[in-house]
C-alpha cells in the first residue's frame, strides 16, 4: 500500500509540471450528401472525317452523319432518387441556326437558336462555321427502357423544378440550352425514382453554306457542351 500511494503521488507531480502546455486532441470531419456520378459512356470525344469544301451546299447548311452519345448517371449503392440535367455551350457565340436535322420534324433542333451549340469561326472569313445538335433518342432507369418520351421543363437558370412536361422522341427534339430534361417513369410519366439512368443522343453537326467557308486552307471545327446533373 505504501508503494502504491507513492506511485500515484509521483504521477500527479509529473502531470502538474506540464499543465501549462494544455495538450489537445482535435477532431474534425464532414458528412457528405449521397453522391451520383455522371459520365459519357465510351468517352465524350467525337471526331468526323474531313469534309470536302466542294461537297458543301451553295444554298443551305450541310448536315453531317449523326454519331451516338450516351449520358450515364449512377448513384451510390442504396440511393434511389430523381434526376434532371441541363447543358452549357462552351462556344455559344459561334453558334448559327441551320436546318432541321434530316429525319426529324418541326423546328425543334438545328434550325432553332435555343437548341444548337457552336463549332467555331472560319479563320479566314471569320464567319460562323455552323452548329451541332443533341437529338434525344432513348432513355432508361435501372435497366427499364423508356424510349418513347422525355420529360422537359423550360426553366432557364432556375434548375429547381420538380414538375416536367412530356414530349415524344419521334419529333427529334434537340436539347435546349434553357431546358432541363429528365428520365420519366414509364407508368406515371413523372421523373423516375431510380439508382441509375441513361440518356442517348444523336450528335449532328451542320456546316454553313459554301460561300461562308474559305476554300484557301483547311478549316477545323470543334465544339463542346457540358452537362450539369442534379438529383432531387
């Protein structure tokens, strides 16, 4: 007992000699919201074969062959949610309306200034080279195909709507820069609640009239559109 008491006294004395330092353990961290990841299946770079100047039209725009692209949104395990997405054109100032994409109806894509994306300026004439459109084709959620309809809302920069109109893919709608699109439930025709979503597009560039494009050198064209996805 005597030795035990001495040991306690010794410990107290040592502790007291460093009180001025006030050792501290700091604890920090963060709690993150459930996450979803968006990507373009197969990568987002599409390249067209060179276009002969002689093949361009003298009177109208020339639509190039469509290439497919698929937006995929996958949420973490256990998260079921609704999603919507919109687009931002990185080269909007160079976009010029052209013609309706062949095989589509109405002025709902390449001829509509709100549904096109720029592909740059001619380095010699400084004219706008043309545009490209994103034509909605099919959608799915958790493997359930919904290839007939899309949900859309013309909400500008609000990006907070939970109510969407219904449109049919057969019209060849182009994704508009002031719109949000969503994948619809096949039964309710409201935004689907799911863990994963896909949305496929035809990407269709158009080249301006021959007279607007120089024939004295090669004219490269390129454009970029960025998707923003929200879930709610």
